[in-house]
């Protein structure tokens, strides 16, 4: 039996976040949707996707994310996990998290 997987798209600080979760439901807090079992790609060593890394840093230790219903754009039940993303709310383009550049020697 395949495990259910959801793609949750929501507005957060003027940006659109796309996360994947194993569980979504109405919770005990009125007006909030519970999103749990967040799914992140795990890569050893080299960071392949800095956005995925940023999302894992922000939400990696989160047991249950309580999102206000009005911040949710869409919840989709999907076959497989895609790439998590952070998008600009106005343009819809991905917000690219640049790799840190070494400081120039003086």
C-alpha cells in the first residue's frame, strides 16, 4: 500500500512555500490546518538544492506545522515528492538562495 503524500502550498512572510507532508488535517486549534510528517530530501555531503536545505533548516525539527487556513493556497495529494520551493508571491518565480561567496582578501 502506498503512503499518502501531500504537497502543501502556503503564504509565509510574503513568499509562497511549497512543502511535502505525510499528514494534513483540521486540528484542535480552530481556524488552523495541521501539517505533519514533513518530507525533505536527504543528501550526504554536498548541498544539491540550497532551497531544500533552507526549508529543512527552518522546518526540520517541526513535529506539526499549524497553518492559518487563510494562508493556505492549495493542498494536493500527489503520487511522489517533487522539489520543495520558495516562490515570490507576486511573480511566482522561485526565490534562489545563493551559495555564500568567500570574502575577497584585502
